[in-house]
C-alpha cells in the first residue's frame, strides 16, 4: 500500500511540474492583424510617443495571398480551355470574398486586388463592357499610387475602351469615337505612369 | 607320462595308482602313507590329541611336549570355565583374549570388568593419565547437570556442544518445522541480503522477491509521465507565444520593433519592366507570396524573442 502511494506521488509530481510551466495563456493569433508600435518605450500610456501603428505581416495576410494564388491558377486553367466564364468566376471569389482586417487594407491586399480586378476587367470586356468598367474603377480606387499596378489598370482600361470602340464602330454607333478617345487617353495615362515609375527607379531612393 | 586314456579328474580323487604301477609291492604301503600325509597337509583335518602332542614335541622339544596331570587338569578347568561350566581366575582374561581375537558370538560377549578396564588404561596411558577412580562433588554435580541438560531438563554451557557431538555421531531426523526454518534462512542468505518478501510454499521453495519488479514498474511509470508532460508542453509552446514578462520588457520591445511591416510589393519587380496588359498575374502572385512568407517567419521569430 505504501509502495502504491509512493508510486502515485511520483507520477503526480512528474506530470504536474512540467505542466505548471506551460499554463501561460497567449493571445489568439486569429483575432486579426497584429498591430505593433515601432517604439520600444511603449510600456505605459502616459509616456508613449508612438508613431501611427503599422500593420505587420501576419498569418491573415498570408492566407489571403495564398488564396489569391490558388484562384489565379484556377483562372489560368480555365483560360487555357477558352472558358472565360469559369475564369471570371474564379477571380470573383477573390474580389468579392472577405479581406484581411484593416482600414485601409494592407498595401499587399490592395495591389493584389488591383491586379486581380485588372484581369477580370480584361476578361469581362469581351462580353460585358459595363462590368469591365466597374472592375477597372474599383481597381483604380485601390491602386492609387503611381505604380505598375495602376499603370496596368490604365492599360486595361484602354483595352476595354478599345474593344468597346470596335463594337460600337461595327455597330455603327456614334459613340464609337468617344470610346476611341477614351481608349487613347487611357493608354497615354498608362505610359505616363510607367515613365514615372522608371524615372523614380533611375533617380534612386529619395 | 603314459597316456592312460582316462580323464584327469577321475585320477584326482584317488591315488594315482598309475604312478605307482610298476613299483615294487613292498613300497606301495609307504607310498600310500606319504600320499595321505600330503593330502592332510593340503587339506588338514582336525588334529587329534595324540598328533598334537607329537607335533609340539617336535617343535618345542621333547621336554615341553609332555604335560603332567596337573597341567592337563588346569587346562581342562580353564576350558570348562570358558564354556561357563565352572569358575576359574583366568576365565575373564581368557575371554578377553577370545574377544580380541574376534572368535566369539554375541551370547559369549562379556562386558569388560572395571578392574580390567583400569588396567588397560594404565598400560596405554601410564599412571599419570590414569583417571582418578574418585570424583569430587563439584565434578559429579557438573556431570549430573550436563546429563540433565542433554535430557532436556535445564541448561548447561556444554549441552549444545555435547548435543552437536551426539548428532554428529548419530544424527536424528529433522522435524518439518526445523527443516523449513533452516531452508528459509539459507535461501534468504543466498539472495544477497535482500529481504525475503515471499513465504515458503508447501514444497519448501521460496517465492521470488518482487522488489526488483516494483522498481522497474516505477521507473517505467516515471518515464512515461515525463514523456507525456514533455509532449504536452511542446505542443502548447508551439501553439502559443509567451507572454511579456516583467523581467524582460526591453527584449520583448526590441523583438516587436524588429517585425516586418506590411508594405507595397513594387520592390519585388523590375521597375524598368511594366506589367503587361494581359497575363503574368500568377507569376506575380507567386513572387509576392514567397516574399511575404519569409516576412511572416521573421515576424514569428521576432515575436518569440528569437533574434
């Protein structure tokens, strides 16, 4: 009986001691993007002189990016089979789906969304001019900086307007010249944006 | 030798008349008596008195060969005493000689007389070693006490030794309880000092001690418990991040400050090469995911305080 009690005590001690060291609770990483201050003196609120918080790269962002990669791969397969509708459907799952928390969204999210909307606009322009314009407008609202993403959106806008021009011209519509004008304007803007990006790259970091 | 044609054993039982055949008639009697004498020497029969006397005369001389009537009478008397027919002063001595010779029967054994015993001791040990015929009262009391102790009445210092001597000379059968006790002690000693936890079974064999088995079981339980605790602790450590502790705020802040922030992906692409209007989206996305995956890993290590 004594030996059994001794054995039970040893087992209990062996289990409880290590587990006692692991009882600390930790924040749930799924609660949203981890926001952190770049200041190392953020111990109390009174003496905190922290710059505006910046979002860090967190698992939610990676999850969104991985989702975008998968859906674009699906769109590639559909495009290879000349199935425009399936490709648009795959891209809509990304642009219409949930975004990582943050207002405004993280730069990566905005740029990937802009790139996706540009692709979907090009696909929709083959059959639906207005829907394509919507995607371009939404993309341009996300990619506000003069970057290759915005330049591509402007180029896609020109492609959309160019196809509309061809349709209207074939239809003998009087709005054809306007469409052509808008297309040319979009292309000019795209070139200007690319030039700005190249100039910025050649001039080096400010 | 002439071949008579007869088997040899037939000639052995009677005289080899063939040997004497042909001998002169007057020599046959002499030859026959010689043969008889030879047979008697080879297989002597009981000697009669006359022949005995004759032989003694030949051996000892004629002067001692003859016995007078007195000697003969004394010899007869001694002979009768040895057979128990009459008394004789040398009867006991003669009987002792006969006993020493070994030619006696159980019924003829006569216990050695005390006097004869003392005489023999005197011859063997000399007068100095000869035990005193009388003992003191103390010696008699000690002897009586030893006798009583050997009989189980009381105790004596020499009783155990005397009993061991007696058992060594004529050991008695061991009782069952004593047998079990001795076997148990021997096996316990042979176990090397280990405490005999078992008890004897009906056949007398000792049950094997379980202390070694208990130690192995205890060690196995402790090892399993430690492995379970280690695994549980590892799972929790991998799933959670440690809380900021009051003892290392600087280290925690430094780790947070080193985290990679979310930023534009334009730096991942060649600024001299604009994006095409159509195609290339999947490749760009792959590059962005790879870069940000590395950033996430860096941020995790920074959050854990690993530099």
